[in-house]
């Protein structure tokens, strides 16, 4: 029986074209696994034989179920797996880059929170294949936007500002370039990180920020950030000062309702 037969009842509603040669399949009847890397000694199927290339009369070696009763257990060769692997590798490189910054420049700086370490949280594909997530470090928490594969951000001017819109509001990102990461854009959420008691605490807030960022119900509160910041800066001015407060930037409101606005208004940089 051909795998593209209408009788196929496995994953993807029987769409065999969505199954890559690397797919590891599992019998729906007895949960026996077929891994193309090992083949099937019982039926003398050599290693490296894709499930789709098994003999027409091949059946489950444990229960005898036909091929159409197998479903995908995992598929490292699928488009989804390749995207996930790309995200994981680029996030790993970002973490390595800022871990190096920590050891080279920041480890002994007084603002460092030694309960924390560098970690990339919630990175996902964004518009046009760009990657968006939160980077936690012992001295800052930033939203970070990375370029899409093949997109060149090497000409970004460090320190330049750009407002980027999300369902929850508009956010000011600062351009930067690092040797390993290359060009990237960052929006400051917290700096310094003294209020966080543990890595788990920081990671929880980072995940809440990612959820709140795409929640349109937060837009009204986010839009009040400029007003809140202006009032806060006026309060902090010395009585004799007549200086004008700087133009406020919009920052996100985390779903936890803790003081993400106050933290995000900090002017601390990542380095």
C-alpha cells in the first residue's frame, strides 16, 4: 500500500508529502517505533531507509499493523523542525555573546545581580522571518529583534532609535551591533535587575512580557506609558531645575501587573 494512499490514517491527515525522510514513526496500535536511522532488522530493512520507502507489504514488526496505522512521533527533517533549530541556534549565539560581555566587562560591576545568568526566553519567528524574544542578563532585560535569514543588518547605526508597533502598542528599539550576534534591535524592559530574586522570577516575567506584547487588550494601558513617564521625570527633577523632561518612549505592560512600566522606563543600557 502506497503511503500517499487515501487509506493512510497517520499524521497530517494522511498527507505523506509533509513527512520528511528523517521522520520517526510510531504505530498507533502498539506504539512500536520505526526510526529510519536504524531500519528494521526483523524485515531486513537497512538503516537509512525512510518510512515512505519501506516495502509495500511492510507492517509493524510487533503487532502486524499496516503502514497506514503509523503516525509521526518526531520529524527532525520537517520545515517546522528546521525553523525551530534555526531559532535555537541563533538564540544560543546571542546568549554566548552576552555571556562573554558579562565575563569580560560586567562581572564585577556593582549593579550586577549575581542570582541571574544570561538566558534567551521565548524567541519565535516574527514578521518576515525575523526572530523576537526576551534576553535576560544579570544587568538588564531587553526585548530583542534579530534579522531574518539573509537579511543584512550590518549597517545599523548603534544608538539609533526606531519605533516598532505590536498589538499592545508602539515600542522604542535601539539599534546595536555585536561581533557574534551581528546587527540587532533592543527595547529596554528592566535595568538594573536588582528587584529579581531568582532566575526563575526573571524568566516568568520575560514570558509574561512576550504574552502581553501580542495582547491587544494591553494597548490602552501601554499608551499611557508616555504620560506616566513624563509625570515621573517631572517628580524627579530638582526643585530649582527648569530642565525639560526628555521625550518619553512607549514601553510594554506585563500581564503580571507588577511594575513593568516602572522597570521599563529605566534608562540603563545593556552595556
